[in-house]
């Protein structure tokens, strides 16, 4: 067999035959999930098909609107709990956290797995050597019925990050910069493979930030090889080393393109409203007045993100007229941040710390901005209306940059505080 990319390797294993980019195949799926914005339709389709037993591992996560902000959402949450109990499938209820954090924390997915999620940022798990991608609710229900689904093997773009990130510059800055170069449709239906010295020296939180935003370039997956950092991350969660595959692309694998970027002189980045691929160095927008700051989400609600923001905010106060909202990505992260004193630093600075979950990100509750207001957010999207109001303006940046902006009431460079 000829050398394979990570995507070709994982999909070949799950199809039981040799696959190359462009091939179509039926592949066995290891794990599936839905969240409270997509699970209602999954449940309806399962009922319509008369399925009595699910053919693949499945869970549901209540994270997008948690706790429920309305009677209608409460009906959906109840529907999920009833279905979970009937089919004996786990439901991560309110306060557990964001699907893309609690599922990896659970130990249910491992390197080399094939995962489908009814959420577009399922590509996050690529940082763990998993081929994971988002699908619609009906496709997810079909997978539950069959235990498999059809795939077109994507071409792979190899993205090499050379150098080392400077102080005050983070994985979020790197991925915003890359998206600005590749553009929102520059990797449509491709798999991305991230590697290079900057990735090698990055912790798992940072790697997950980068894989999380692969879909913002149109990609199906954002994969990384499994190395000592990956193994240590799984070991810390009680996974035996024997179950952790050291998965890597084959030497000589064919790539559609190889893109190299030197991040050693990268500056903090900010994406402008209303597109993710509009990233510019912070100096070009420094001083833009903001009314709301949000730190959290499946992109930047992890412990290292909260630490970076707290380092800026510690013994300082949020500017008058600014609302700072913080949402840890999971209950475990919330508890660890409490133990380290990070949550206390946030509250003392004037932040509102909300329940572990998606928080204001999708715009169903918690911090919907008013007309004309400007928000700096650590989320992955800033499309018009993303946070619930199409007449607001959302800028994207790192947790440290968001914290610095909260202190000044204007978009600010975090490096002066570190």
C-alpha cells in the first residue's frame, strides 16, 4: 500500500480497505453525539425509523442553552433526558460543560477513532489524532441506525507551523492568522494536518484551539499526529498507555498542498466583524471601544485559557461600562480554576462567571449584546447575529487579549500586562 495521510489512514481502517483521497466508502463509526441544538431532530428521526437499539456509541450534551432560558428549550431538554434513559445512553446535563470538552475528558474517544457529531466544531478532536467531523442531525440518526455512514476521503492540506510563539501570543492568534491566509473557503472539504515545531511545543489546550477552528476554513477535519503530549494528556485522564496509538502520517504521503508559516514573530491577532478570516494584528484595531467581553467556549474555555486571562486581570478591575462574562468549558475545569484561585480573581475583577457550557456564544441566552454594541470574544465565530443580535459587532481574539480589553474598555494588546 502507498503512503497515507492521517485522514486516509483512519478512513481506510474503518472501511476495511485501502482508500485514497477522492474515494467513496462506507465506514464504521466509533462514536457519535448530539447537543441540545441538534438532538431533538436526531431523536425524531430515530423514532421515525423505528430503531429500538442504537448501533454505535452515543451521548447527548446539554450545553448550548444551559440552564434552559425558555419553556420551549426546557421541552427539548426533557426530550433528551427521556430518550437517554430509554436507550440507556448518557446525557451530560446542565453544568457539565461544552460537548467538545466533556467528551474528550470522558475517555470515550481515542487516537485513530472515527467520530461524528451533530455540531460543526466536532473537528476539535483532531488534536487527539481522531478523525472527527460534524454532520447534520439526520445523518447522525442514520449512523445510529446503521453503525456506519458513507464518506468521501478528503484531500489533505499539510499546515506546518515553524518557530515558537512569542510571549503574549497564543494558539488562538496562530489559528486566526492561518485562517486569514487560507480564508473561509480555502480548505473546503479538505482535511488539515497541523505539524511543525510550534505544534510540537504546544500543550493540548492550544492544539485543541487550533483543530477546533479547522471548520472556519471549510475543512472536514483538523488532525495532528499523536506524540508524547497526546499520550500524557490521555494518561492524566486514566487511559492506559496500551490503548493510546502513536498515530502519524506515513513518510511520503501525498498532500494537495503544503503550507508553511513562521509564527516566531507573530503578534496578537483580532478578527473583525463579521468574518473570521479578517484577522489583523492588534495594533490595527487597538483602541476600538467595546461594551462586552466574553471568555470561554469550545475554543478557549480551557484551564490554560482561564489562567492566561486571570494573569492579566489579577488585582485589576474591569473598566466602567464593560461587561465581562466568563464560562469555563467544563465542570472539571471550573473546579480546578476554583482551586487555583482563578475564579476568585475573575469575580474580584468584576466578571460574571456563568455555568460551565457554551455561555453567550451562540446567542440563545447569557449576555446577548444590544444594538450597536461591540464585543471582543474568544469564540470561534463572529458572523452577523452570532451572539443573538444581528445589529451588534463581534471581534475575536485570545483570552489574554480579551482580558486586557476588559481592563481598558477598548481592544488592547495583552503583552503590556504580562
